C-alpha cells in the first residue's frame, strides 16, 4: 500500500501531529533528503528520491512487492501539481491513500490576505510561458520553476504591453522567506534569485470595470486563424455548444481542440470558469494560442499532449467536449474527470465512431443520451445565382454522467 503524504512547506513546525503519526506507522519511507530529515526518529527503512523521475518510480516499484506500508513524502499538497497523478498512472492496481499538506498556494494567498476560491491557477514549471493568460481577469497563482522565474513572468507581460501588479513568495515559511508586491517593470529588474517561487498576478483595476463582451457563438469561420488544421464549422459549433449546456462558472475540457474554435466560444460562455484545450499536434497548439490572443480570451488553458495521458493536469470538469480521440475513445470516456451530473458531447464524422461512442455511453451508464446527425448546406453566390455547398455530415452525441443533475 502506498501512502502519499503531503509535508507542506517542509518545516517541522508546519507538520500536523496526524502526519507525524502516519509516517511513524509506515514500514518504508521514500522522499527527498530534506523531507526525510523531518522525521529523524523514523525507525523503518528509508530511500532517498533523486531528481530523476524514472529512478524514483523504479525505487517505489521495487519496494511494492514486499507488501509493506510505503510512505511517499511530497512537498506541498499531493493534490496540487505534484507526484500523485504519475503514481496513479504507474501503479493503477495499487491502493494509494492520500494525505493533504499545506501548499505554497495556500501560503501565498494567506500572505496576500486574499480568499482564493475564485482564483485561477497555472504552473509554468517545465512548461512554456505561453500558457499564461494574456488578459488577467481574476487573481491568478503561478507556480514557477527551472528557467521560468518570476522575473521572466514579469517580462512576458511587459512584452505584451501589460504591466500588472505581481506578488512574489519565495521560500515561504522559511527564515529566508521573501514576500513582496510590485509591478512587472520593477519585478523584471529584480536581482534577487527566486527559485521555485509562487507568484500572484492581479487584474488591473480598469479591467475589472470592463463589460464582458467575449460571448460570441457561431463566430464566422474566416475569423479564426486556421493553417492546415481541421476546424469545426460554425453551424456545427453552435449545435455542439447548445448540447454542452455550459454555465457561467463551469470548467470545460475540449479534447482534440484543433484550431481552438470550440474552446474560444466555450470560454465566452464560461466567462467565470475556465476551458482546458487538449491538443497534441504542435501546429494546432500554435493556432490555439494565436486564436486565444486574437480573440482576447483569458480563461483558456492549453494542455499540450494527448488524452487521456494528460488527464493528470485536469481538475474535475463540468463539461467534456470530444472532437478528436485518436482512436482512444474508450480510454478517454473511462478516465475523464467529469463530475457527477456533468455533460459530455462527442462529435463523429463516421458511423463507426458514432456507434462506438453510443455503446460506450450506454456501458458507462450515462443518462439522457441523445444522437443527432446534422448536415449543413451553405448557399454560395455564383454569378447571379446561389448554388448549394454541402458540408460533411456530423454526428453529435450528448449525455449526462450518472449522478447529480
């Protein structure tokens, strides 16, 4: 059995007694050297994790056959950008108990004196800065790491001709803690080395007073940057979003997002929520980011990779839209983190995919299953007449996950 144990900031005074007791009752303890030092009285075997992920997983795999209670120590909270998703993927048959810790996010918002239930969150540790929101409409916490320092984040916004105020927390809860708030101009020039910091981006006052004009449904196809990537046509897009029944504060995932046309319009409907666009093709990823910038959409997050491999980066979502599955529809439907009562919409251009999707929805006990087939016809002017231009027919499957409605 694995126990994934959050150790918070890694200071003994911030370890609750319950965590100390859990560790004491483990047979084997695995963690970084600093984490292991928190428990000098532990009498069982200890193994030190390295920065090499593959080596760390191998270490855990070797210990599992002993049928012992194995404690894996992780900094912060296991459920927030941590080792947990990878452990669940690598050891799907293993019992994994999770115990929370205090995350750097919680510390940062406490230092700022702000509630964080309405905030947005993103990690640029090992990711491109391009995933940051172009327009900041709510407090946004950013986990930094590697080359992506707070200074580089500040420069990112300066390059966009924006100068937001930014709070920076480094080594929170340690004697050398840094906590300060400044604008992007001053942060970009800051000489202090800030490694693995958390920052909070604040919306400009003038942004808060703007009316939300981002909700446009059926945006004409020619307004999107397309390249050579297939795009859901406006007539189909409208029907997909109607079936999705997106609410103002929903979290939405768009799987196989292509150019991002559905993601862009979904983000307008969920203006107080967030849309996660999953796409594995590099050209399509660039188009999603370009269209996001063109339409000024701040609540869209690109997740680079293929579903369901990247589901560990998703929170629970209220709506799932599947436009492309790369032949992995069964895996996607079984693993997508859709909440009870959540809506799912699948588009298919072949009868085989439609049939497979329908059977899977039945097998997985989805409710309110509907299938419609749509073929739009555009009438294009040809000299003094109008001729029919038929678009490809598309199946749209929609359903609600069993549970709350």
